[in-house]
């Protein structure tokens, strides 16, 4: 007996230690096949306390996170493969956790985390779920305007309730289980008999000819006598209904945004409301008077939930924060960190060691090797709505209304504000040489010289909104994709129009240049078109994406084209244009893609609020055979052959440096036809070597943009600034050597 007790104690301690260790690395749980890391926990959609108050379930974009409310640690992630979790609920006995997503409701064992079953309920979004008090029935409301009642034990459909004229946004059982309430965007709350499915009565919102008071939340008081419902703009009111008579008892006024969530305290004396006005309000149910307004969230409050003892209120917001609040004082007790909000943008540092993930309120810098946060930059909501980094990653630009703001990436301080005469549509792009910034305003492009601050306004020939901008690697050409189904190329020196590329049958969402600038890829619905940038000729149409192509990028070595769409990243070989891999790790649209400088890691940023890192390995094997291991772990083999489309380098060349003349730094581009040990030597006019740039072993490919080209800071090997004048630079690759001239003017 004593031995058994000791073993149980040791096992318990080991489990606790293991949970603490795993919790520190929790975003790496349940990675999709082929992914090496996940950055961030995803968006928050709804929260729910367990009946004993020891756990908080957070339904979000990649599943349900379970938090220990005592320690704030995450002992488990309940993942979903198919869709985000929009709503979450514990069964009253605490044994089952339910989560509603797209078309499915998933049921997990709350103790083990094992998936019990996935129930196909409707080919629509499940907006709300609720267990009956006896644990036997699960109600769900969906965007097909119906409520479905399911048997919890078998998952079978008991009945479907019809009657609403718009989405069912909220469902709730009365404490005795005898009534089911459903709130809808049709401006009504309906009461049902869940046993028979009979409609009891309809509680109608006051109507106005100019708008409808759509219902977005509903909750029963603990005694079942009152039903609270929350509506949207412009009323932003909370209605208190008598459930016996259906009469409106009182309206609670005060919110200035949609009332998204309601919760009664266990004693029924307080009602908590979370709103799109970023506040939480506590109401006295005896008088209807406001008790307290709690601020602190930076975005919509989408969920509120009382702990069973009533002393703590949990709140969740679109700002990615979950706060545990003292209900007596409104003071924060604890914050649960790590969640993100909305689309995630991604950028690698020039050395490939750091990745920046960008969300509306925060930019997080991650160590690519350890997957840990290096630092964060947090600012107000609007400042980081859209972000683009300069090539050297020292500056980033963000759009807000008519202004473009430039920020110091190291400190997060504002450097400059560029005022516009119309709304910036969320599109900015730095030229690869870092000298210009392109900004899109509807169907107009503004080209700004960042040194002289001179403007070139391009009144484009586009007939609709410009969706994407991209500079060529030499910074001399700008491409614009538009919802008018065309792509245009522009001379960045004069602003002159060069080509209009026609051929898409749907809106163009993304454009991307190949590393050598000779080819442009443009993405639309289910297709990618390839263009010759010298002639404007259509080269090829790539099919295989089964949705809108929302992101598009060539690898720096030019060997791979990656495209992102809903949930998927698709890879293509750029010599054969064959499909070499597909990853399905995200639960939202893949809005952004970025390759590391060595082309071995692909980062994907999604509307699910997370970033996934995928590894792409290319390794030469025997007899001229190339082994390609794609992100999904599948392996393909192909025999190497000379490139037929002129895309890959056919010769090793040293290219003109830029800028030239320069002060104080310049970039030296080159291309390699084969792998080589690369050096660049810099000479003065007397033939003396002033600097040796040893670049090491480099793979065949294009080294033309500022993240890959050789960089010279205008200093000699002793770190001293060199004098004005003419200098020569020479490329050495073992068997090939070439020489060019450049000029320093200070």
C-alpha cells in the first residue's frame, strides 16, 4: 500500500511537471503535417467556464484552448482540422466540451481531451450552442436560420426548429430545461418547447423604418423568470423580458456598440454585458441601474462569462486578450496571453534569423530557430492595421485613413507621417532598393521618393480598386493588380505606363515578380497567370488552386512558387511548373507568404490569426536527380534539365550595383548558374583591394534584391570610410570572374 501511494504521488508530480513544461511550448501542440512551428494561438471567438470554475475554455480559430484558471497555464488544446470554433460550451456535469464550427459540432471528453464525435449539423456556420440542464440535449443555432436539437449521447438529430427569418445568433436553455430561447438577426427572440419543438411565443424588438434591431445575444436569469437580449447598432440596448408573459420589462441603455455577449451572475443580482464599444458593463438587476463600466480592452468585447462563485468575470476581446476581472471592483486579476487577432502578415529579416508577424495591434518578432518571442511592438489599433517593412527591416509603414505613417522598427516610434488626399486602401510597398514607397489610393498610385520626398502620382487605367502592388527586383518597374481583372506595369522613374496585361476572368488579388524580374505571376480565382515582363506576353496559366489566390511569392532562389488560398498553401516547381506539395494547416485564408533568404523555410500568415512555419528541403542526389521534399512530407523525384523558360539562371553574371552613384552604402547583385563559393573583391583605381566580401557557399539562383545581394557599407577592411571616387568590384566563383565599376559621391 505504501509503495502504491508513493508511485501515485510520483506520477502526479511527473504529470504536473510535464503539463508545466508543455504549457510553455503549447502553441506547438497538434501541428499540421509538415509544419515545424506555430506562432500564436489564433483568434478568440467565445469563452465558457467549466461548471467547477477550474477551467476556462476559449473557442478560437484553431480549436479550443483550455486554461487552468488558478495558474493561467494551458493544459490542453483541442484542435479541429476543418474549421474554426465559433462557439463553445461545457455540459452541466462538466464531462463534455462542445464546439461549433463550419457545418460541424465537435464533442470532446473534458477530462482526457479525446474527440468523442464530430456531428454534421448543417451546411452552414454554427453560431451558438447550449446544453440542456439534464446533459441529454444540445441545441445549436446556425446561419441557415434554424435551430437543431441533437442527442448528446448518439449525435443524432432530434428535430429542427424553423421560424426565424435570418441567422440564429444565440440559443439558451432555461434553468429548468423547459424552455429554449433563440435570438436572431430578424429582430426577434423566440421561445420554444424543446420537448415537442412547439413554438411558445415571439419576443419582438421595437422596429424602425430605417434599421432593424438585430439580436446578437440572449441569456436566462438563474431563476428563469427573465430573459436578457442584446441588440446591435444603432440602439445598443439590452432588453429584459418577462418569460411568463413575453412582456418587455425594461431596456438597459448605455452601450454605444453591438451587445455581443450577456451573462448573469450565479445569484442573479448582476448582469454583465460585453460590447463592440470595447467596454464591459455590470448592471444591477433589481433597479436596472449600471453598477460599473470596465474598460481596458482595445477592440470589441465578444465574450463575457461569470465564474461559478460569481467573484470573477472572464472577458474576451478581438484584441486577442482574455482578462479575468474582480466583479466587486472591476480590477484585473489575471491576463491570459498569446492569442492574436485577425490576419497575420509575415516578413523575414535579411539574415533569416528573425520573423516578424504583424497583427492590427502588435508586431511580434520571433527567433526562427527557437520559435520564441524576441520582442513585441504594441501600439493603438489603427497604427498597425496594414504594415509593410522596408527591405532593411529598419522601417515599417502603416495605413490609417488618409495617412501613411513610417515607424522605427527597433523602437516603434513614429518617424514620419505622409498625408494623402484620399483614403489609403491598405496597400503600400517599398522598392527593393529602399528608395521609394508605392501607396495605392483606390485606382490611383502614389510613388514617393523617400529621400527627396518628391511625388509621382499615377492616374492608372484601372477601372476598379487596385488590390496589390509589387516592385521588380531592380526597382525600375511597378506592377499593380486590380479588381478590374487586369494587371498593369509602370516605369517607376517616369511613372509612364508600360503594359496592360489582360487574360484573367476574375478579380486579380495578388501580383509577384520572379527574382530575376523577367516574369510576373498574378493570382485570381482558381488560377495563376505568368507573364513576360519584357514583352507583356502571356506565358502560361497555372491551375490547381481551388479558391481565390490571396497570396503569392517566389522563393529567393527562384526554384519554387508558393500560393495561398483558403486553408491551403500550394507549391510549384518553376522549371516544370508541376505541383510539388500542398499544406492544409490553417483554418482561414492564407493572406501572406514569405520565404526565408535561403529558401528553406516558408512562413504562412492567415486570417485564423496564426503563422505556420514550413520546411522545404532541396537536396541534390545521384546521377543528376533532384529530390524535392515538400511541406506535406511527400517526396517527388525529377531529372534535372536545362531550364526551357528562361526563368532560372543560365549563366553566372555580375550585375550593376544600386544605387550608383551611392552614399554611404550600395548593393551588389549577381546570379549563379551553379552552386559556388562566392567572393566579391572591391578595388580602388590603383588596383588595391580595399574590401573583401566573403559570402561563402551559395546555391545556384538569383541574388538581386536587397535581402540577397551583397552589401557594401562604403568602408575598407579596417572599418574606415573610403574616399570619394571610382571603385571596381569583381565577382569570384572559383572558375568565373567578372569586373564592374561604381562611384561614391559624398
